[in-house]
């Protein structure tokens, strides 16, 4: 596959231009470009520039509000709500970050409910940012119905990712971000685009048969939860936390109101932040956690979640990124207003 080389700054500028050309204001475009570039920086291509055509499609169709101004409401001493105004999630996340941190430090624990947003990104950026502020953090969001319940053939759950970050004073946070499905949707889409198979257990075809063909999964088939009923239970949990709990849409409800433009689903996100300094071991929590991490790393071949992404940052900061030539052509055309 032919690729095009570009720096991270060039990727950010290209993403920004694509979005502003099609109706996003500067702040919304910049926030989305920040998230997309962070994914490219970490070599997570399924959430990087690959997503820009979907964002643009939702701007062009009028589904998403590219000029949204997030509105903040305090629901309780430890609960903050941000209404995203029908815009993309990144700017709403930025608006809710400072209030969430403040309330977590005041109360020991706090939650941020994001409503009325279009979410198309990875979750680790928001949890990592909180861990860098000294907080432990969870994040949950739903999607469209892609995943079947155990024994079923009708997709009902989203891929329903969850992220967790742990602060490590004096070091980099430990961060993981994973779907409750065996594979992230974007990874299956990339496999289909590039002509690769996917592992057995990733999904089923329209007849309910196990398949390694990503196109069969995407075109009338369904994805499977990791670990069978265990992953499906987590997917259900995410539906409840990011949908029913905060008064937003379940995955099948998001699909029901979508215009099928190829862009992100409307829905919500729940973020929970905890201040370790308020949980009884302010002086020792970090060293205690590092005892666990040290035991893990003493076993040759083990790495902590997030380490691979962090190492990728060293490479991409120096060498830039490689973008498929076909995607580059698409982005250049969008940046020209086509």
C-alpha cells in the first residue's frame, strides 16, 4: 500500500482545514484535530485521520453542529453535566475537564456526564489528561449497535469502549482503553479497506457463522464481545452508564435517529474521576501501585498498558506519520472544499 509522509503538525493542519471548509468553527475544528492528531501520534490509525471523512460527512449532512457551544450545569456537588449542543465530543470534553477536576479534589470523587454529543474518538486522551492531574479516572461511551448478545444474531450493543488511567507521580500514567467487543470497529474497517482478514472470534456473517472476513462482519454481520458473556456483560454495563444513567441514548436508539451519513453516533459519555489523596492513603498510594507494576514488569515480556502508545510518540515526533495515499487524496480534496 502506497503511503504519504507528513509531520504531526501537517496532519493537524490538514484535519483542521477539512473541518473548517465544511462548516466547523475554529474552536470545534481545533478540538477535533487535536484528538485525531493525538491518535496518529500514538499510531492508533483507526481513530486518527481515518475518521476525518466521517466527521466531515456529518457536517455536510447537517447532522452535527460544527459551531456548537457546550453548556455546563452542576447537577450535584460531585456531578457536572455538559450539553454538547449537538456538536462533536472533543470541545465538550474540554469544557467539562476543569469543573470535573475541581469537584473531584473537593469531594474525593466526581462524575462528568456529557450529553448530546457525537463521539468518534478514542477514550484514553480524556482519562490520561486526568491522571496527569493526579486523578484516577474511568470513561465510558456507547456507539451504534454492532455487537450481539450471547446466543443472539441481532446486534444490540455498541463496541462500547471503556478507559482507565492511574496517576504515577514523577512518571507517566498507566492508561488502558479497550472496546468490549473483541476488536474495535475501526480496526475491522481498516482490515476491510486494506484487504486483511481478522481473527476468528471477531464477528459473524449475516447467517450467524463465525468469519474472518471483515467485509462479512461489516455488511450484514455483527461483532462479538470479547470473552463471550463476560464481555457482553461489560457492554451492557456501558449502555447503562453512558445511556440510561445520564439520560442519553442507548446504541440502538442512536441508530434509530441517525441519517446513515457515515459519521459518528449521537449519545453520551460518562467520566468518573477519583482523587487518591482523599481515599485514606495519600502518602503511600503511588508507591503501593508501583509495587504492583514492578512485579508485573519483572516478568520478561510484560509491558504496562499504554506503554506502546507512549513509545510511539517518540517515533512520530521525530519521523512523522505515514498515511495511505488514498486517504491523503481524500483529505486533500476535502480541505479544498470538495
